[in-house]
C-alpha cells in the first residue's frame, strides 16, 4: 500500500484519488513495457490535471497525445500550442479514447513505438529520475521543467514505491469470497 508522507498541506485530495484509481493500471503498463509506474502516473497527473482537465474529461486522453499523421482512431480538437501560417492559435488534434485504460495502453504503445523514445528503454524501471529527464530531452512536452516537474510529483506522493510492485494475477474462476489477489514487492 502506498504511504503518503509529504506534509498534509501539499497533498491534493484530487491527486491522491487519481493515484488510488489508476496505480494498478500504471503497474500493469510498467510490467508490459518497463516504463516506471511512477513516471506513468506522474505524467497522467501533469497531462490531465489528475483527470479533471477538459481534454481528459471529453476524450479520456490522460497523456496529451496528439493525433499524428498515422493515427486512425477517434480525434478530439482542442486549443493547445498549434498555430496557423499567420501565428493564430488553432485547435490541435488529440487522440480520443473509449476509456482511460485505453489512454494508458496507448501511452505505453506510443512511447514503445516512437523511434525518438527508444533510447529510454535502456533505463531501469526503478530509475524514474533518468526516465523523467529522458522524456524531457526527447521532447515529450514543450515545458522546459517537465523532467523536474515529474520528479517533484513522484517524490511528493512517493510514487517511486509503485516501481517495485507487480500484480500477481489469479484466475477469477479460482477466487472465492475469502481469497484476494495479492500484491507483492520485487
């Protein structure tokens, strides 16, 4: 179980709720890809304002991933940082998902399949600081403090603890009301 030990006044209930809701999804994606769960959750917190941004609410897009030319799924247009030839802000095309879980899975796929992120996958899943700085260097976001912002959130909410967890799956047909799915530390 995650323990929140930062000073209470710096802990936002909305962020704690977001973490509690999606931490196992992030762990699943970490197991599938090697991307630290702490990074995944921290990116979700930043990119979706802990799930309450307009983009997150209207398109289930928790990572701010834009359409790209090869995107064949649903789209959602929202002002961001794209401009026309005259410099006028125009709506950006963002990926739209059927569920937040689809957004998490596509975030993993996006990082794994985009060539300029390949170098990140040599980093250990427990080295969130290298991942954070690497995402910034690879240009994930235009914010010049993106890596530091990720690290700050990870430390503030002790998200690095998620990087050591795996979910031990049990076939649902074998569960009884007294058995539980166990969480184990590596």
